[in-house]
């Protein structure tokens, strides 16, 4: 089953009021409520675009896939990328448990990788 992963993305970004963020950026209150608090049957492409712009993410980051009971996917199946693990769901907590030196090392590594990506 594919579901929205909004709560986890908001948590990872340190956003406590995702509903307010969505309204602030042009998503109606009823649509924001549906996206956050209910299981919407559909989502507008414009809403995906707004969320991705303001959460600095890709559309695939907004979704999670949970296989049905007794269902297995080939390990190369594209839906495998949407299976979220517990560590990812608790990203903010994992970061808060790192030492200052570990955070500095990670930040340096990220900067190095971005420079390498930009030079290609």
C-alpha cells in the first residue's frame, strides 16, 4: 500500500506545524487536513509541487510503500525505494543523539559530496 509520508518529512525538517505550512503556501485548509489527517484517495500534482518546493524534497520522498501481508517484491523493483525503515522515520531523533564532533564530520562530508556532485 502506498501512503503519504508527510509526517516523517516534516519531522526530518524540524517542522512541527505542517498543516500551517501547507496553508501558508496555498493549499486549502480542507486539502491540508485531508493530506495530513486522513487517507486521501488522490493528491493534486500542484500540492506535490508545493510540498516539494517548500520541503526541499523529491516527489518520491512524500510517499511510503508498505507491502501487503505475504507480498514480496523483487529486490530491484522500483517500489523498494519507497519502503521506509524505522531509522528513517526517526531521523530527527537520530541526529539529536549524535555528538557535536559527529555532526561536524557529517556536515563536512555533505559539503564535500555536494562539491563533487557540482563538479561533474
